[in-house]
C-alpha cells in the first residue's frame, strides 16, 4: 500500500507542474498586448508600463515562466490589479464559503442518491425505478443556473420561506454563536441562506450518482456470491447492504470524488445565481474587472484542489479495492 | 508474395465498418428503442426549428417595440410574451436554437478533430509518444472543464467564435481517451497485422483500417457531447462570457430575464425549458445509441 501511495504521489508532481504552466499561459492567450487589453484603450502610457512591469511582461517568456513558478513555490500568486491586495489573501477569504457550499451539496447529493439508487436497482423495472431514472435524466439535462432559478421562484418568490441571495454567518461561526448565546437564530439563518444554493448544486450531482449507484448495484446483484447468499437463506436487506452495496461502493467512491471536484467548478455558476461570496463569484467578478492575476490564481487553486481530490480518490480506491494496487 | 496479393485485407475492415453503421439495424432500433425514438424526435424538431427559424418565427427577433415590453404569454399576439425591449420571446427562443446548435455542432466537431487525431496517434504509435500525450491529457483533465472554458473565454474575450474555440479545446480529452482505448484493442487484430505485412502506410492503416472500427463509441460520446456543449454555451452566455446581445441566445435571454424574476418569471423559464428539452433529446439519443452498440458487442 505504501509503495502505491508513494508512486501516486510521484505521478502527482508532473500534473502539478503541468497545471501551473497551463495557468501561466492563460495570460498569454489574451490577444495583442495583455496590458492594453486589461487596462483598456484609455490607459495612460505610465499605467501601461507599470502593469507590464507588475505582470513581468517585459521579460522573455521563459524568464516569466520561471519567475511565476518560483513565486508559486513561495505561495505568491501576485497582487490583484483592481484591489491591490495579494491574490492568495483574496482566495483564502472566499474559499471557505465555496467549500462550505460544496460540502453541504455533496451531503445532500448522497442523502438523495444512495437510497434512490439502491431502491431503483432492487426494484428494477418498477414504477420507482422508472420515475427515479426519469428524474435523474432530467437532472442531468438541466443547466445548473436554471435549476437554481426554479428553486428561487418556488421557495423565495412564491412561498417566501428562503432567501435567494447572499450568505448568513459561516456555519462554523454560527454554530459557536448559537452555543454561546443559546439563540438558534444564527444557525437557522445560516442554513436558510445555504439551503437553496446547496440544493441546486446537490440535485445535479444526485442525478449522476443515482444512475451510478443503480448500475453498480445491478452489476453486483448478478454475481454468484449473491445467489449463494440467497440460497443460504440470508435475509434480503442483509444481502443488499452487506454483500451488494459494499461491493457496489467501489465505483461509487470514484464518481463521488469526481463529483466533489465538479461541485467546485459548478459552484462558479451557483454562486453567481445566489450571490454567494465564494471563489466562483470572485472569478466572475475578476473577469468583469479584467483583474487577470485574480482569475489566474482562482483557476490555479481550484484546479489544484480538483487534482488533489482525484489523488485522494485514487488512494481511497486502492484501499477499498486492494486488487488495484497490483495493476 | 503471391499468397499475400490474393488476401483481400480490406474486406474484413469494410465488413466491420458496415457492421458498425448498419443502416438497417439503426432503423430497426429506431422503432424498438424508446430512448432513441424520443431523443431523435426532440433533436429532429430542434434542428428543424433552427433551419426553418425565419418561417416558424412569428416576429423579427431583433425588432424592439418598447410599447409592447414585458407582455404576458398570449398577449397582443405574442405566444410566449415579450422581453424588456418588447421583442417576441417565442421568436428569440426559435432563433436561439440556431446559436445553440451552431456552437454545439462546431465545437464538438473541433473536439472530435483534435481528440480523434491525438487518440489515434497515441494508441497506434504507443511508447513515448503515447506517454507524453496521455500525461498532457491527465493535466487537462485536472481542471474542472467548465472552469477551464471560463478561463479561456476570459482570456480570449467573449463572442461566438471564442466560445466555440474554448469548448472545442476543453472537451477533446474525452475523445482522445476513448479512441486511444479502442485503437489499443484494434491494432492487435489480425487484419491490421496483415495490412502491415503487405506494406500499407501508417496513414492508410490508421485512417482506413482502424478509424472506421472506432466509430461506434465516437458517435455515442459525440452525441452526449452535443448536450454538454449546449449547456456549456448557455452557461457561458448566462455568465455574460458567451454570445453577446443582440444575438438571440438561450443562456443570455435567461440571464436577462432574471432581473424581472418577480414580475415576469416566464422570461427565464421558457429559455431554460428550451435548453433542458434540447439537451434531454441529445442525452436520450446518445444513451439509446450506446445501448444499441453495447448489445451488438455482446452479440458478437
């Protein structure tokens, strides 16, 4: 196991380097003079020269790349052009909100998809199976922002029970405040703000995971050892939970891990719809302000997180299924 | 040597290619598979609307009429009402199909061109070429695809051409991986060895002998990819990074409608419905074709 983990960690290094180089070249995809594009046609010569200097555009490309990678190793992602603060600080300010949203979305997705996927497989070709697969197909075909909009119309505009914009106190702080004061308002307000965006993101993932759980369960249900357990008179629910679901979990772990990464990407849209102050909203705001160092920094951090999650999933996969270590 | 000349090495290839795209079988499944039937009908209707938009649309998609702004559905002869500039929403949705399909088909075509070529080269030549290509694929796959598309459009600037380019460049990895996997299996087949033995060029073997046998998985992934590309275009337009006004785009129309969500929610509901139905059509069609090709593989 240790050898496998070390091997995967070594394979991770070129991926990290590749991600960093791709993000570096994003700036150079800007057509023409990046400084002119970022500051606009009305910018003075002094401002243009200053920005070129800040972005290091006067140096040869390979030196720019070397400096970028060196700064990156020191945790320096440059400064925001618009706010003149370190990009890393901005990211750390916004990342907890995104992680909070992505984590609750994943919990919602799992709560919905695992029982639904198991029931669909066990009751294959029943009305429950058909309807859950129909809703899963709809969920996959629905743009995430439209799902958010439907929830806003339903719960904010018509029922007026949940807010459609902004964030309450961070869940962690709200929990502490509630414990200290004994007043449930803080945590309820925090959850109220979180519910709609988390459901929007979670329902999309639930659709994919439900299909995956169902097909993984159906594969395992055909196995000989399930028939043997039935022949031995083992109770149905024990077969499903102990024999079938446990083995079906292996491919499900992979898709759940990938979904968490996708939730980070999907958060960009959801955060825009709900005005959620996370890293996704930071990217979109930075794009509209042509604040490219912030865009680069956010893309880099999300991609690194995504790659890290994939690595963890690979290692978890090897722990659950020891056969994979020998492949 | 005489013996080799007598071997019609291309026959099995043609036979297999014929099997892969057997028209009779496709028509048979069309009548048997509900998924293909419903998906195909939806896709046909959307394509029909896009091609004959000027004939189906009831108004000019760009004609503003402030006197008729924010009309409700069926008011003053506007089937789905009007937007904040008094433009007919039904007409804008019909014309929006053109934009979505244009972006979808061209970006998927671009992804196919890049991905299939790279997958064929990686799979056929193997060795260090394969290793370098697949490590690069791993790096691209380390980005959430939507984020990478957003970053590319942010750098290149908004507009239909840049959206197509960004989506084409982002989604090619799926095709490369699938084609490479197919090539690895196919290149060990006897007819490929026979083609090599009689001195066929690599180009001929790759494009005439191997490619036709990879078509089935490519068609499935491309069909599903069309739905993904349409959602991605709508998302970019929704974020203000895609198709720019006054061009009719479902994503942008929906985003603009959100400003009036309390008074006229239908401004956002109908474009979203159009996106969902279209993507559902491509997904059902792709799933159906996959079932067809899977069952054919099992029969083999």
